[in-house]
């Protein structure tokens, strides 16, 4: 209900002419929820869609998911988006969140620049 209240507030401000945007991090994590939705198609709500991984991540032998990062001692056996403690994202997890924030900022017409000051063209990755 907390997320719905935030979404409703942003929506009302946009209808009132404000240039407010929302980054739904909880929704993003739901799209990556392996145990909750990916592993159990019967649990998938009608609104649920899997997250579309960038080609570089989708091409990995073990694509990132919401399980813990695990290893058999020699190589990865699952590519988690959370640290071993389950609290903080892995580097890949932070990258996905950062890309989604960039996408929302581009909707708001925020310019991203190269170190020399020139504008970076879309898509900003």
C-alpha cells in the first residue's frame, strides 16, 4: 500500500502539471523475482512481465536473477543480483538499477555528458 500511495501521489502531481516521474524499484525487483514468479508460472500475476535483460547480460551462461550468487568452488552456479548476505545488490544488480534510473532521468530530459562536456546521445548506457 505504501508503494501505491507513492504512485498515486506522483500520478496526481503529473495530472496537476508537475513534471514528476517515478522509478518503481519494487516493480523492477518483481520483474527479476526468480523464486516468486520465474520459477513458478502459476504464481505470476496478470500484470507481471519478466525483466528484459540487456543483451550482454542475457548472453551470459547463467543470466542474472534474484537468487543468491552461488558457486560450486570452481565456478558460478547461479548469478544472483544480491550479495551473499541478501541485502545489497551485486555489481550487476547495481548496474541494472542504475540503468533504470538513467532511463527515468532521460524521460525527464536530463542531459548526460561526457567528461569533455559534450552531450551523450541516446541511448545512455
